């Protein structure tokens, strides 16, 4: 199950003209139903326009955060994340960038963990 939430808005400094991507893996244990989110480190992240042109690339940090420059992109774009920790190895999400300012998006994939012997 893929869960994507996004919000656009203005922020200050370096992030004003950037797209902040948060990559999360939601891990749920079968035995007790408890779930928690972990950041996806070292994922390759790209900002791509609808024609498939790569506008910016980056790599997520230890917390699963990547900050990509907008490079004057506006309107609908795609965020592509590639990592062996993401279900299927790749995840793609749409985002609409405002004409000015920054934007952020959280991309998550659900996982179920079964403890050994269950």
C-alpha cells in the first residue's frame, strides 16, 4: 500500500526554492499490530517533469530527507525514489509545484514484518 501526502508552501532560506522529500517506510508487526515509520536512507531521488526530463537529483540522508533544487520548475512534476528498502525498489509520486516558493512531499510504503516463528 502506497501512501502519499504533499503540501506546498513558502519557506525561508535555502528551502524557499527547493522541494523537500521525506521518504518513509511504515513497518507493522503482525503479532501486536504496532506500526512505526522509519526514514529511508541513501535513496536516489529525482525531480522529473511530465516529459520525463530530469530537473534535479539527490540522495536521501540518514533520516530519509532529500532537498532538491526546483530549478524554476512549476506545475505538475514527479518525484521518483529508488532504493532496495522501498517496496518494489522504486516509488513514483506526483506533486504540483506552486509558481514560487518551496514544496514538500512525504512518500511512504507499507511493510508487514512477521517475527521469526510466527
